C-alpha cells in the first residue's frame, strides 16, 4: 500500500457543499476531510445520493464549495478563479459516469482527444498527431480505424477509453473517476479497470475512485472512504476495512454486496429503512435512525473520526471494533 508519511498530493479539510437556501437548504457534503498521497488510489463509496459525486465535482470546482479548503500539492485552490483555476485544472482531470454524453457528439474522436492540446496551444502539426495517436493506442483504440468516427458510432466501453485518453492529454497528476465503470458491462468493466491500473503506473497517476460497487473499489483502491448522507463515517486501508469494518453502516454495505460463491448460504443482515432526507438530516450521528446500536448519545453528539488503528478511522460512538480513545 502507498505510504502517506510524506505531504499529500491532495488535502481536503472540512469540505462543505450546500445547495438552495433557507428551509430548502440541502447539505450535500458536510465537513468532509481526507488526504490522498501521490501515487495512491482512494476509493469513495456510499449509497446513491450520499454526496460522492458532489465531492468529486467540488474538488474540480465544477461546483463551488460552501466552506472548507482544498489543497493540491500544498497550494490552496479553493478560491481560485480565472486563469489560475484553468492552470490548476490541467493538473487534475475528471472522468465522468456516462461515457457517451461526456463526449462532444459533434466532434470526431481524434479532435476530442486533441481538444486540451488545442486549447493550450501545446502542439500542432505532426507532433500533435503523434501525441493523439499514442494516447489512443495506449487506451486500446486504433487511431486509423476510429479516429475519424463520432461518439454515436462507438460502444460505451470505447467511449470511456476515449474519455481516459482525453484526460491524459495534459499529463495530469490527479484523476477523479466518478462512477466511470457503472454504466458498462461486467466484462468491459474489467478491461477498463485493468487499463486504468496500467496507466496509473505508466503516468504516475493519483486517483480518487468514486463508485458504489464495493468489489470494484476494493480491487483498485489502496484506501477506502465510506460516506453516508454527506459525511465520512469510516476511512482506512482497503483490506482492513473490508475484513474488519468499524462502522455499522460499512458492515451493512459489505453485507449487501453480492456473494460470488453460489454455494454460500449465509444471509447477511438487511439494513432497514430509507436514508433520511438531506433537507432535514438527523441530529448527531446521521446514521442513528437506521442503526441498531444507536442510543440517546447518538442523537446529542456528532461523532468525529477517531483512530481505530494507525490509518484506520471511524466516526461512531459505538464502533464494531475497539477504539482506544473511546474504550474506558
């Protein structure tokens, strides 16, 4: 697993994103903090609507954070505007969930991949063509066969490969992958994930991998962060978190994942109820209305992330494993 002893490439502190106002204020992301070391992959998981994608978009400044700070390689980018923000975005790119609609339907494949180079006037002529061809080949697209086609004539997997090629054109340090394989067939998912792993090593990439598929996240991530209703409830090494989850919500998520063994007769506990409305979230711990371990303390006190073991943190008053600071 990647070491986090050095200064992180991405440092997020108390990131908050709210939409609307007054009685219609929705806190989509609430005081989220985490670090990602250079070369590391952090998986971000949770139910639909928990704020995963909004977190990724806030890091890219597609949506403006309401509060908190985002630092890239030690530089605070939270309030950057204009040209400074454009320069920052060359160092961090985003791959979106829908591979087809994320591509301009009026542009041919090679023009889509070349757009970042053209916007920054980085290359032209034969040099430009060489860069485009190399990027397409690296993601498994034949530039001679597909370079002149439009996205509508390609499959979802091919479009996602082109999205990856476009994101690499500026040689970014950080890639934010927002549910990038959720719309693809399982066999295509495996191909895209293997490609991403190879490119991560070749280009020295750092990844924030947002997904709801726990099996996918485990296989590609060094560490995993779990979100519930806008807040982080657990974060730690992937293997540790999957083998010994500390937060009840993480345990339920793992239990809900499909078992690859058809002979398994284990019936996991089912999480009852629906997530509360983000318009009126519960006081204290936001998971308490669905948690069988909840007490009055959970309604009165908001739990903070506390170390279970070095690098493994949980926000729960009554975690599933022993927490030294809470065990009295």
